[in-house]
C-alpha cells in the first residue's frame, strides 16, 4: 500500500517537473542549452553533456531542500 502511494506521488512530481520545463522553454529560458553546456557533433554522432544545466539544477535543488529542512 505504501509503495503504491509513493509511486503515485513520484508520478505527480514528474508531471510537475515536466510542466515547469515546458513553461521555462516557453519563457525562452533554454534549460539544457545554457552557455557552457558541451555539445560535440561528429560526422555520424553527437555527444551532448549539459554540465552547466546540471550545476544550476543541483544548486536550486540544494537550496529548496535546505529551506525545507530549516522549516521543520
């Protein structure tokens, strides 16, 4: 029973994050295409690593979790 509730909650969180990403793209905030993200295009392959985007999201998640932990 608890696993089912956890999966439903995780689904709602993923849907919410997806909506945030879509909203940011419409507001012309290029999440995943920030300056400093690495994109290497070869003849038949493309390697892409959005390390700046990962850094920004990590900082935001750390800030949110820190604020939530201070609240309790």
